[in-house]
């Protein structure tokens, strides 16, 4: 069973005021974290902030089995 995670993305002030939404398909919070932590496009200085946002994310159960992956990212 897999879930669609809708995750808030942000880099805290004063480093920046960037934000956005990332959609991830994963089987659990740990897999979602691993996918995001290994993504080169995200600021590696804030890896410790990923898991709390994954845990707070809206999770929607998927009816079919999809590959785990980051499917969409809108960040500013």
C-alpha cells in the first residue's frame, strides 16, 4: 500500500523565505524522507526539517500500486 504525500517545503528566515509544495509517492514516512533527503535539488543544510514536515503532511491512500518517487515539486 502506498500513499500520496502532500508536503510543505520551506527554508526558514533569515536564510530565505522560500517555500512550496512537494508531492511524493511512498509506502511510509521513512521512505518519503529518504526520497527527499537524497534529492540534489533541495538545500542540504535543512535536512533535519524534512521529517517533521513529512509527518505533518496530508497523506492520501492510493488505490493502485505506483513507483515510489517525487512526482511534483513547486518551490520558490
